[in-house]
C-alpha cells in the first residue's frame, strides 16, 4: 500500500474557456480525514467531481500509488465514492431500494452482508427501510446518502457538504458518523463550509480560495489560525 492514498498534483479544470481550478495539489494518508474549506464558488465541488472522474481535468491524480483509473466505474470499483452535495436520492423509492442501488457492483450475497452492516450503523434507516426516501428528514436523507455510499465498500469517500441545510445538532450527529467511518478504515475527503466543525474531526485541512490552495496543514493548527478565524471560523 502507498503511504499516500490520494495524491493530486497541479489539477486544472475549466468550464468552457473559464478556468476555475488553477493547479490544486493535495495529498491524503490512508485512514485520514482531510477537510477542504473555502467560500461558495471556490472550486471545492469541482475538485471532488474531477477526482471522481465526472468532469475532465488536467494534472495528475494518483490513487494508492498509481494513476487513478480512467472510467468512473473503474474508480468506484477501486474504492472511490462520491456523496454529492444534493444527495441525489430517489425520493419515490424506498430507503431500502436507495441503499441497494449503492451496491450495484457487488454480488447479491455481498450486498446482503454489507447491507446488514449498514443497518447496524444506521438503526434509524433500518426502522424506516420501507418508507419512501422523500419522506425522510434532512438529517435522515444525509444518513441515507452515506449509507448508499457505504454499499460500494469505499476506501475513499468524497463528501460534498454533508452538513448543508441541516440543523446544528444534526450537523454534529452527521460529522460524528463521518469521524466513526474513519475508525473503520475509510478515508474521507470532506468538503465543508462549516469550517470549524470540519476541522474538529479532520486530520489535515486545506483552504481553497478562487481555485487555488491558499493554506494547508494539520487541522488542529488551521483551527487556531488567526487569518482563518477571521474569514471562516467565525460562523459555527
Ligand atoms: P459551492 O459551495 O457553492 O458549491 P464550490 O467551492 O464547490 O462552491 P464550485 O461549485 O466548484 O465551487 O464552483 C467553482 C466555480 O465554477 C464557480 O465560479 C462556479 O460558478 C463555476 N461552475 C461550477 N459548475 C459550473 C458549470 N457546470 N459550468 C460553468 N461554471 C461552473
């Protein structure tokens, strides 16, 4: 195993003629949480989408010591999984069917085994397994998005704003779940506007502004950085 699960070097992404990522570099150790913080429009979602292979990019993306596979399906098979900001659940399908969709690359017996683990981790979803996803609360929907992602047995979860739109107490619940996932060996690249809460559970942090990394370092150091406090850590 490589000592770096993910190594992104000089990543550029453009939409048409407009370049929005201007050479981002980032590295992640296996078993760690890396928080990416920054204002709206800084390019965080774009970065996750490029790492997942949803949009074209220039630069190098290495995963587990080798160039990341080309296709999205091969990236999923290799253990990458994106939980998008909008959750993208199927509202008119049951909780259970949404969860099962996440295991499409797995055999039926593997799916059943992983599903049992997932329900143990999210008892609330087990209780609501027959309920339509569209009837869940915001926090439950985020749990469902995480549960569906876990069905692919990810090694690297790319989480886009898991706290978006949630009440403060639920934000803490969700981020505690994310922190617990690290204890099961899953690494997490966590994009969050809720900078303080993200840095609290992260090992390393990156501040992205206008498509560039402005600052990076141990999360505990960034959490007390005066410049960050001024711009990002005030809100909670
Ligand atoms: P947010 O938290 O609002 O999602 P972000 O940091 O994730 O912000 P991105 O969504 O990656 O930022 O957007 C980066 C820049 O790229 C913004 O200026 C945005 O307007 C632009 N952008 C994003 N998606 C597209 C697109 N499909 N076409 C053109 N421009 C885009």
